């Protein structure tokens, strides 16, 4: 089979070289974006008089027929045609004749593929933000439904201070909100048009890049042709943001794995998001949470892989850049699957309230409030810290908790203790005592919940507007 670029060559490409250099096995994901970019390009060629308008119209009709086949899954791709661009161009020429060869006037595969990836990533990032907003909504809904539930708060994975479950869940809403902001900001670098840069130096044809940018909805145009075709910082930024997002997902999934264990027993994950053991009939494994946690490794790897590809790469285009796509595609698919599954897992999990009511009474997480109690009675904090430390040691030695101690036992450690101490160390009092902005007290958490709802509403409106007009 003759190549569209084969005029300079006297030999056929080695079969192994074809297989090694071909990207059609993965860049076919760009088919819709490639055709969309070509439709804008040919419209411009006709409008600028670079090719006859009747040829532009014929090419447009051919591209639309191929687009219909792509969407219906009817198009077959050939390795011999190397990539998505050459496959579509071959189909176009077969359908409308030699005039199809005019489509590539004034452009190169270098600026064409860069445009395809900008289009693809712009659309997919918006979809990912939409999925992220849904996870945030699931967290807010769960928090809203369990405003009265107290759980142990941890530092160093040791019981520290009690917090509202809603407060704990809203911590992740805060993280995911910043993830959404990062992705929204990344769109500023994604929303730039490379088409018109040619192979590296521009084109001799009088093209109208602004017309193409308007047709494709790009906010800006690359001002340097070499920059346009050779850099992939917009993908790196996405992969970096995706890695941070996956890190946040792993933290929450790790807690779901722990919380659903027998040792914790805080929540029960729905059967639909768990699997069993092939040998142990009693097992219910949190596989979805574990896999989301595990898949962070591939996303991190995709980031470092592309960083390595770009390291020391001279201007302008090099074949190395073909390695920019698979990691990007994989990261997009990993995020989409992880976010969709996590939202469902959150919505269907059961919070075991009775277990939590019991658990929060079986530790010394109210010890700090006991120290503060003495401080309010004019004891220096360091002295109060020592008194309560010894009191906790006494409890451990006598297999008691602070709420089990008699007033005589309290008086043995400090005469400042009075009967009101029992109210001070009640778990609900301990929680509600943190009534400062960002604290876990009920009034503060309710206000934070309302703020989160407002954020999600605004984010949802942004997503709806951002996706308007995208294919």
C-alpha cells in the first residue's frame, strides 16, 4: 500500500517499522476530535479562497459521513495508515476522490495532532469536573443525613479528639473542591489552538487562524509555531492535577477500607461495590476502594512517563511525542471510572450509628478538654497537661475511662475538679466546644455544609455552561 507521504521514498516501509511506529491502536480515540478539527480547517480554507468553495463543501460532506460511521462504530482502522489522521484522510479520498487530498492544505500532522489533543482534553476535563462534582454531592448528602453522628478523630492513626462524621466528610469536599479549581485553571492552558502552526514554522498559505479558533471555540491561539507543535505542558498540567486528585481519592478509599473492617466497623459498604473470596465464604472485600487506591500508581506513572519523554527534547516536533497519548487516555479513563464508582459507593454505604456511639466512649479523646478545664481554673497549661497525663495513666492501670472515675478519684489528682467535670468530658460537649470557624461543633458544621452546597451548585452551573457546544 502506497503511503500518502511516500513520494520521496524508493522502498516500502518495513512491516516491523510500521507496527512499531503506528499509533492507530490508541489514537483512534481522537477520531471525533480529528474530524472536528478538519471540519473547521476546511471551512477556513474555503472562506479564505485557498481551495474552491465547492471543494470545501465536498470535503465537508465526506467528513460528516465518516463522522457518522465513527459514532456508529462502523469505521475500521489500518496499521499501514499509521495514525488516526492518515486513516481518516485515506477514507476521505476513497469516498470523494482526489479532492479529499486538498484537506491537508496549509497544515501538518504536527499541528493537527496537537489540536486533536487540545480538543479531546478540553472536553474530557470538563466531564471529569462534572464527575468530581457528583462525588462532592454524594459526600455532602451523606454528611447532611448524619449530622448527629460522632466518630473518633485521629492523628498518627491514634485516637485524638472526637469529631462529627459530617465534619470528616466535608474535609474531603474541601480537597475535591480545590481539585476542581485546579482542573478548571488547567483549562486555561488547554483552551489554546495550535492549528495553523504547520510542521514547525507556519504555512505559506494565507490562513485565518482566528476563524478556526472561533469555529472550534478556543479562547486563545498559540503565538509561536514551534511552541504550538512541540510542547505538551498542557497534558503535563492535567496529569499533575490528576495525580493530586487520585492522591485525595486514595486517602478517602483507605479510610473506607479501614472503616469497613471488623476492627473498626464504622460503615458497611454495599454488596454492589464489594466482592467475595474464592476460598473463604465469610469474606466481603472492599475491592472497589482498594482498586481506586491502587490505580493511583498508574496515574503517577503516566505523569512521570511524560515528564521523562519531554526531558531534554529539542525543538520542534520529534517522534518521541507520540508517547504523549496513551498515558493521557489512561488517566482520563482511570479518573472517570474511579469517580463514578466512588460516588455510588458513598451513596450506598451504611453508617453504623450504634457501633459509633459505643466506640467514641471507649477512649481518652476527651483528655484535652479536661486539661482545658483546669486551665480555665487558672492552672498553667503545662501543669494541667501533666495532671491529665497522670490521670490517663491511672485510668489505664485501673481499666477505666475518664467518664468512669469518681469525684474522689478526680480530687486525688487535683482539688480543682468539681462535679461539673462530667459535663465537660461528655462526648457531645467535647464536639460542640470547638465552636470556631473550621471547627467540628454542630453549628459550624451546619454552616460549612451550607457553604459546600453552594459551591457544588455553582460548580454544577459552571459544568453545564462549559459542556454546552462540546461534541
